[in-house]
C-alpha cells in the first residue's frame, strides 16, 4: 500500500490494523464478459443467471482473513466512459475479465484494458480469459497475441494471467488465491500447506462412495455435523453441474472451506481450514483423481484416506 494511502487510511480510521485487512477490488471488462457471474461463483459458490449490470454492484467478500470490497462494474459503453475511472483509480487490486469467445471484440477489450491501466498504475492486475468451458474459447496464445503483458515486466508491476470458467469454476480459485496473496500484508498467510479435516468421494450422479474424517477421534466427532452439511452441499452442487464433465468449486461450510473437483464420473472433495489456500487443496485433489481410479480397482474402502495419508502427510490434521 502506498505511503499516502496508508496515511489517509490511518487518519480516517482509529483501528488501522483492521483497515489493513480490507482491500478494494475493481472487476472490469466489456459487457457480457462474465464479471457478475465470476463474482457469484466466488461469493456464493453458485452459477446464477445474471442480468447486465447497469451501473455497479458492490459486494463484501471475506476470504483468507482479508475482507474484499468488490466493485463489479457494468461493461457497456456509457458505463465504461463514466464509471470505470472513478472506481479503478482507488482500487487495491484490478481484475479484468475477457470473454474468450468474443473474438470480434478482442481489440476493443485490449483498448479498454489499456485505458483502465492508465487510471491506476500500481494495483496488481489479474487478467481472466473467461468461458473456457465453451468449445470456441480462445487459447492462451490467441489472447497473449492481443494483450501486451510484456509491459508489466518492464515496469515491474505484479500481474497474473489465467484462463477460467465462471460456469464450472475451473481455474478460478487458483487465480483468486494469487490476488489474495498479492494484496495481503500478512506474510503469515499460509502459502503452501493446508489442514485437511477429511474428504469425500462421490459418483457424479450424487451417490456417496466414501466419507473420510481425519484426526483424532475427538476431533472427528467434533466435525461430524460439518461433514453432514458438506454432504448436502455437494449433492446440491452436483445437481447443478450434472451436464458438465469438469467442475471445481469452493463452498463455505461453517468455519471451514469445502473444495470440490469433478472429473468425469468421479467427484473428490476435501474440507480445509478457513484461511487455507484453496488452490493448494484443488491441486491435491486433482492429483488424486489420477490415482484413485487405479486404487478403486484393488481396494474398495478408505481409498481417499489412504491416498491422503500416503501422499500428503503434512497437509492433514493431526490432533
Ligand atoms: N458458458 C459460459 N457462460 C458464461 C460464463 N461466465 C458468464 N457466462 C454467461 O455470460 C453472460 C454474461 O455474464 P455476466 O456475468 O452478466 O457478464 P458481465 O461481465 O457482468 O456483463 P455486464 O454486467 O453487462 O458488464 C451470462 O449469460 C452468463 O451466464 C462462463 O464461464 N461460461
Ligand atoms: Mg455484470
């Protein structure tokens, strides 16, 4: 955070410590890019039908000990001209969303991206090439041809580029984690390990194959209700995602996070601590997807538990 901003904040607020955990993020991009849908997925673990945003949605989003105030700005031409500068100028983080199937407007998107960068020259930038679930989505190379990321390296500005889908959630949480870390002043935020309390294997039709509670018996019984709630949430999500082969999500359950990935017939999920990096958990279960089918053929019980214990001993809860 710039010195001037810090000074202004400490003047405005008596409690400077808590102010430091509040970050503002502006989400911009042309109309229809998927900004509101992305926010819905991140905030409510939901894929809701959206309407064009005529103005601005302001949402508060708590994630990994930070509180984000997110400005979701409408992308239609008049809004770009009147609203963007006002909100982009003071944002701590910038998210630009591109509809990766809207090739006709790539040049326009690039131009608006440039304009926005001119309004705010410091905030870390997350560039999301959205809608990769659609067949005609542009490849990373196609997007990189239109958007000049080299400039960020030249001025040493923090940025990240990711392809994602707000619909299936794919790759969205990884990039959001990147932004969280960039904006956090708390260098103690865990960056590598997570604390896995247990997990599930489901069939994609919603039938449960395994539930695994980890830790000592006392810890397990303490979390039994949490796991029941998680089970319901997974079923709800799978109904919503039944037509999609791949999906990822992050669902808040009580004080914990439930992370889920679906690949074809198999659904894996783990419950982790509330400040743990979801990206790491997603990586773990994606790796397990490969092994679990093999293990199924030989051993039918406690597959997930064993794989976690064998491969990720440092990530599972001990007490
Ligand atoms: N297939 C697919 N459709 C998406 C995805 N993200 C958004 N959409 C759809 O794209 C349309 C526009 O999404 P919005 O989130 O309203 O777009 P926006 O960027 O907020 O648009 P404005 O508010 O007008 O600036 C909606 O019909 C969404 O359902 C995605 O990842 N995949
Ligand atoms: Mg919108």
